[in-house]
C-alpha cells in the first residue's frame, strides 16, 4: 500500500475535514477534501496500490480516496511523491 | 450482491468496514443500516438583492470547496432542531465515520429513508456511491422537495447505507497488478 504526500491547504466545511493538495508531474495542482483522520502525522494519504505505471517517466497512476475538485478520481503522480505505507510516519 | 444485516455485522466485526460509532441494533434493516445526522450543517447564504452569482464548474480555476466555503455558512443544529423549508438545500454529514477498507470486495451507496422521502426530503443529489477506500463522514446533500417545512435534528436517522459485494477486488487493492500498464 502506498501513501501520497499532500499538503494541507485550508479547513474543510466540516471541522473534521481538511482540504489538501499535491502537484502532478505536469504541474497541475490537484486539491481534494479528506477527513483529518485520513492523514498520517506526516501528511500522507492512503491511495492503495498503483493502478498504472509509466516507467519511462517514473510516474504512477493512483486512485484517490475521494474525487478531486476538478472531478478526477485517478491522477498521475511522480514516483517520489508516494511512500510505502510501512515507511510512512 | 447486497449485504444483509447479518453480513454487515460480520464485516464490521472482521474490520472490513468501520462504522464509528457502531450502529445500534435498531439501526439495521434486512439489507441496510441507518446512519444519523451530524450536528454540523452548511447553509447556503441568501443572495443579496440585485446580485447575480453564477457558478462555472468548467472554468479552469474552479475549485468547488472554495466556492462552497464562500457561499455557505457553518451552522450547528441546536436542541430545537433546524427547520428545512421547502425548496431549500443544505449540506450535512453523517455523524458516523465510515471506512471501507481498500482490499475488501465492498462498495456502498447512501440512500434516503422512505419515511423522510415521503415528506420530500432527499439526502443526495445523484451521487450516492461510496467507493472502496473511502474514509470519513459521508457528506449529504439535503433538500426539501416537499410542501411543508421539516425539522431536522442532530442524531436523527437521516439516511441508510447499502453495502454491496463487488465482483473482484479493485485495481488499487491488488499488489503488482499494474506492471503491464502504461500511459500511452
């Protein structure tokens, strides 16, 4: 299982929610609302196993636990933006 | 296949689903479990007279959460409840935290309760699916399509969760399943 590194952007509508974001390899910033309990202490988000890979460009296709604000479930992320779950803090 | 009450309880016991706090025994029906309303709701602000606001979801800079933050106000449902008037719409949450574990062959749908539906209350706007891997309190889109105001109270049973067994495990639950895929 992998965890995606994200950064906290703002509080969500509910006190238990937070808006997080991350950058895709093409420079797009994706943002989504998650439950605060989803975030590890190192601000990572569980994304399961990759659903695709692009080894030439060192990218992984991951499915997020919630839809992004742009309506995406699956996004390409760089290989160094994820950590194995057992290595996450 | 839809899980029965018995299968839902077994799935909870085995840690395949987390529902916290755990539902009371009276929350179950044969093929669903009721969830309750969190005290927090987001109410849409009234539009100022003479001002037209249009949302453009296709705009490249559109971010729905930021828009919603701007156009809504957080409210806490008091002991007197919250009166939802006809043709009004608020965002709410289940009081229960839900987690559908990634590798389980389960998905879920949140649906309304017929006792409230008959009054005109709906709890989602055509987006009822809860995918494997979801965790958090489920957001509800609550509207009153009826003819009379309806008083919503915190912790009232507001919706039902229907759990379904999927045919197989999703890609994201499989280790090493992606080796043959590429971006082309």
